[in-house]
C-alpha cells in the first residue's frame, strides 16, 4: 500500500492575536516540507494464536497501536488516517452459476480464482476511498472492490459478475468485511480496531497489516501475523484425515461397526 504559513508581525502576535486569560495556548504546528514527515506507525495484536476446539464460536481480535513522532496538535484535526487489514491464507475458489435445463437446476458457467483470500477484513478510520486514490488502493490491495483474486478480468462484465458473486457469498459467511469506522483514535496518536473471526474461520497463517496515511499519502506501514489452528481432539481428527486418509477411513469403518454391535447388544430381543 502507499502516503503547508505566514508568520504575522511581532506587534500583531503580541497584541492583536493574544489569547484571553485562562485559555490554553495551542502550540503552532511545525512547518514541514513535502516528503520530510517522520511519522511511524507502531501496532500489535491482542493474541498471536487462535485455537479452534469443539466449543469454538468465534473470537474478536484487538489491533492497537500509536503514531510515533506525530505532530498533530489536536485529535480532531483529521490529518492522519489508519487502515488495518487482516488477510487469511489464499485458496483456489470456484464460483459456478446455476442454470435451469428441462426444469432441473444444473451447474452452468464457472470461474476459478487461484489466489482468493479465505478471510479478508479491512477497517479504516473513514471510508478508504476518502483516504487514498483508487490507484493507491489498487496497488496496496485495499478494499473489497480492489481485491486481486489472481485472475485478470479485462473488464469483462461476466468476469466482474463472478467477482461480485464471490464477494457477496463470502460476506454472507462473515469471511469478508469492510468497516469504514472500524479504526478509532484515542487521543492524539493512539488507535484501536476490533476484528471478528467467525466460527467458520479457516485455519492457517493470517497477515495483519496497518497503514498510516497523511493527507492521502502513505506515510508508514507495519505488519504482523496470526496463527489460527485446530486444537485438541479436533486437531487430531483433522490431521489424521489430511495426512493419513487410509488409516482415517479404516478407523471410521471400525467405529461404525463397533457402534452397530453396541446397538445390537443394547436392543436385541432374546
């Protein structure tokens, strides 16, 4: 992703523009030349690992941070904007359009997106299109409308309809979200954001990226990671099915036979 004063005469400053007694004096903002800002965004997340067990119903992750070397005099100046991005591991996703043939619904045209993120959440201090240009957002892959799924649409209406359908379906599953007020400033330079991971969140390594914009220009960025893994008996069954499918099948058959025998002994009539 990517990131101007005349000094009044001394007499005017001393007598014409002096503050009334009892009022706080707001220090003047420093004069900065373009490209010489020194702001740095520092951020972290509340947890580095999420364990999914049988009772997992979702979890909220807190992203918090601050702007170092900020020259904002008041939190209401609106000079800085922050965008927080959480992206899950990429997986190929196929979208199919249903069509009716002879009174029966069958699979019609399809599109496969090889690099679709399995989870995507973008939170910002205000609408992302008001923070940066479309070119910057596209280059940084920020926003649902600027997501790169690894497939060139070339402006095709059919391809764009497939992308829209993919985004809509992922939003319905709470796996894609975009919150224009998800980042909240606390004071002059502190901020926080909360990301909800639903119960159906995919496992894997998640990228957490935080971007600082000043006056529409990318000033700083930082990134981290988050691990979402299965734990307990669920992890054992998952790993067995994934890495030992033959053994998993044999155990499944054995459990079914054992359950059948137990039922026969329990309900048999002598």
